[in-house]
């Protein structure tokens, strides 16, 4: 997959903003249709299966493209980033209806995908397949978080927040070991993203990892408090 120098990704370029606006529009329509989808089990089940398949097929296609273009490699292409885990958990919950991993999707998936969409680690822009795949997958994780919240009416809990922090910290040694073996940078545990991100404000390596722990906890807590209050107000008005 040859990268055209004239098509280098530029943060907050026109196509970047359009991709974010499109996600906001989708979330708006999802909110407007949440009761209709919730009342129609057949429609919601069909949507969940098709959405899960589209996410999975997009990810499989991405890896096939990398393989056929000889760009797939152990140090960059394995699904060991945070959003890769969030993607597979999203597919799992959409396909099975099992809410076991929902707290992870709501906190780590939503938070990680939002950060990725605002400061993408991309080198090539639209209309490349990499650009389309990146925004489709990360937007899909966020849509899944809102869909399960509004349509399936699963409620994130503070206990789930703590479990998510535990799961993340349990992953770090495993991912760090993989990074050493394959000379990778999965979960950005060895260095910061090239394009710039929130990590640039959290200190040098390795201290930004510990700073990120605190930021993640406070960000997840803010998500929990916002939607806890939202749910209380919704119950009062119904």
C-alpha cells in the first residue's frame, strides 16, 4: 500500500473534522431511535449482528491488505493496542448480548477510542483504506458503547470502573513483554505516538505511563458520574 506524500494525514484537517462530525451525527440519530430499537427485539438483534460483522470484517480486511501489500509485521500489526481489545469485546457483546465486558467498553473503549479519534496515530489521510478503517473501527467502538447504554440499557458501575482499571493494569506487563520481544510499541508503552497526543502533556518516558493511570481514573470517574446523573434524570422524567 504505497503512501502518497501529497496525502499525508493532517490533524484537524477537513477530512478529519468531517469524520468526527459524521460520528456525532450517528450518535444523535442513535439517541433519537433508541426507544424504537429497544422496543423492537427483531430489529435490534439484526442491527447488532450486522454491526458486529461489519466491525469484524473491516478488521480482517485491514490485516489481509497489510499481508498482501507486505506491510504486516510483528512490531506494528498485531492486535495488541487498547482499541484492538475494545474492538473484540464490542463484537463479542453485540453478537452474544453478554454484558460481561461492557464496563471495559464503556470506560476504556470509549475513552481510548475518543482519544484516538481526536489525535489519530495515522500517517496517510483520506481516501486511503487505512484512514477509512481507522475511523470506522474507532467510531464503531464509541457507537457500541452508546448503543448498549441507550438501547440495551446496561448501566456502567463504579465497581466496573475499578475492574476496568484492574484489567488494564493486568494487561500492561504482558504487552510490555511483547513490545520487548518484537520491538513494538503496543499501547504506547515504549514511546509516545509520532503525531502527538495527550501523552505529550504527561511527562517524559516512562513517567507518562504513571501519569496516564491517574488521567484514566479521573476520566473514567467523570464518565461514570455524568451517565449516573443522566440515568437518574431519565428515570425522573419517565
